[in-house]
C-alpha cells in the first residue's frame, strides 16, 4: 500500500522524518490552500508536531507560526500533537490535512 500512497498525486520526492532504523510508515500531508500534497516516510513514533513542522518547511510556509496551523486526521483535529503519529491513529497510507486554524481573508 505504501508504494501507492507515495506516488498518488504527490510531489515526486519523498520527505523522510524521524529515525531511519525504526519502524516506518508512509503518510501524505495535504495543504488545501496551496493545492499541494507531499508524501512522507516517517517513524511510527514521530510526533505529530515534528511531522507538521517538516511539512510546513517542505511547503515553504514560514510566514506564520506552526501553532497557526492545525493537523487533521480523518476529518478530526489532532488535539495532542505531542503524541506519535501511530498513537493518534495514523496507519500506513493515512492522509493528514494541514490547514490554517482560522480562515484567512481573501485579497
């Protein structure tokens, strides 16, 4: 399944987060404001906060602080971002949504 996740409508490069020797899972992070998706291979014990910061860097989003963004998994906000991606319910092939916590005005 992870091969499909890493290739499905995502950038060609795969972002690696966390320890390379640990058990890894493949997830996707989508940012709807940019109409962009990245594939991430991360250790299952990587914190959601670490995943969020790596994704924001990959998307080139340094204008706002990471607390201004929210991570969602299966439509629900991840409230305890210090927990691991496995602990919040992510499986191999899961998709996280990374979006602004509050709506931004259209200019």
